[in-house]
C-alpha cells in the first residue's frame, strides 16, 4: 500500500532543506552533509538532497562518498544535469589525482533584498553550456549590454542567459544613465537560474529615485497542499461555490473625478521630468 508524506513530515523536510542550504552558504560542510543525510533517512528518493550531499562531501575532499551521492541522484533522475556534470568532474579529479578547488565563502548579505535597490528575477534564454551547469548559489555574475539586450555572463565573459524583456528595458535605460549593478545567483538547477540584481552605483542624474519599484506585500498564490486528498479539495470548491451564491458583493462605482491614478515607476517619473524640461 502506498503511503503519502504527512504535513508534519513535509514541513520538517522543508525546514531541514533550508538549514542545509544555509549551512552550505556559510561553508559549514560537515553540518550540511549531516542535515542532508537526515533528510535522506526519511525521504530516500530526494534528488536535491543527494545533490547537496554530493556538494558538501566534495568540499570536504571526500570524493568517493561524493561520487556515490551524485550517482544515486543520477539513478533516481537520469536527466539531472547537475548530478551528471559533477559525477563527470569527480571522475576526472580521481583520475588526475588532483584536489577540488578551495571553497569560496558566500556572504549571506548578498541575498538580502533592499527596497528600491534590488530585484530578483529568473533568467530567460538560459544557455546549456558548461559554465551555466557549474553555477551555484552565491556565484557572482555580471550584466553586459548587447545592443538592445541585456545578458548575464560569468566572470570569464561566458554568456549564461538574458534578463527578461520588461526588466531588460528598464535596465538598459538605467545603465545608459550611468547606474551600475552586481548580480548574484540565488538558486540554480539544470533548467532554471534565479538571480538577485543589486544597485552598486547610482548616477547623480537619478537623484533619490530608486532603481526598482519598492516591493509591496508579496502576492499570495494559490497552491495545492502536498498530500491533500482530492476529495478534500473538491469539498472546498463546493463550499466556495455555495458561499458565492449566497453572498453577492455590491460593486462600488467610483466617480471619474475620484479615480486613483496608477503609480508611476521610478523610470516613468524620470522620463516625465525629462520631457517637461525639454518642452520648457
């Protein structure tokens, strides 16, 4: 009979996963390895935990154990690019008898969002090259202007991906004004790469205007609780429908002269001022 993880077990897994990532960011590899092993004791098919364990063991120089961890990840998910690449890399290290590069410390402050000074985004047109597969949380990247596009490259100049179009147009104008930005990886997998973009220099032309619209309260997204039986969800939907029939909200009509205007973005406000100065 198939058993499903309980809410408590899933919550514990999420908590331990966050602990493992936090320990890795602080280069506390022994503790990170232990936490990932604890996760695997309860969730033996957790591919991400095997990948994190492999990373921790690699940093500790325990290459044979690291290979075993990555091999198990590949066994569970043959298409997992991270595990496959690291397995090949460890094979080369073993054949050459060389040591893995020393770990570089990751400053947790890099991941702290500052209102108006940072924004988090997912790269588009992600490249399937060796440079991209080696990236992990904390790695520093750089933005580069390529005509009417803004791409993200590693420190060697290898293109990793592109900034999504809407944010890209804002960054083009900000870069043209003289602003400067640093980019750091916040989460990486073989198909997705999230980065945080941080303002490091503000042009005098910008005054006190922020680079990015200050983040309001986070959007609440609906999701299906893991392990929730389908019949519970159907009952909830039926209850919602009944409530909708019993209670009808009145739509308030706002007079035209009282309508609230749409807030301008920092760049729209700057553009409006520039247009006013030119017309004057």
